[in-house]
C-alpha cells in the first residue's frame, strides 16, 4: 500500500517562495551596502590623509613666512614692503 504524500497547496507554496525570494533580495542589497561602505571608508581614509598632509604643509608655510619676516626685519628694520613691487616704505 502506498501512502498519500501530504503537500501544501500551490498558493501556500507560492507565498513561502515569495518570502524566501524577498529574503534573498534583501541579503543581496545588504551586501551591496557593505561594499559601498567599504569603498566610502577607503575614500575617507584618503581624504583624511590628504587633509593631514595639507595641515602639516600649512604649519611649515607659516614657519617659512615667520622666518622670511624675521630675516627682512633684521636687514631692513620694521618697514612696510609692497609685495607687488618690492618697494620699501619706512612708515
């Protein structure tokens, strides 16, 4: 004697498969978000490094400016210098 195999209805099976399909779609989208997050994180690291380099360059440039001013003051005293023409005005 063969036993009858119990089965869910085609409609019930369709509902279950739709839910499973939604889970797969969500899983793929979560993976895509993670990849985007990794990409953005890498870009942020590059931006942070560039910013740090520029801040260091800013400080170095301020030191160069300070030295240039000191050197000029030692040579010419406290004067006004026209930065376009180089003319010195003793005011």
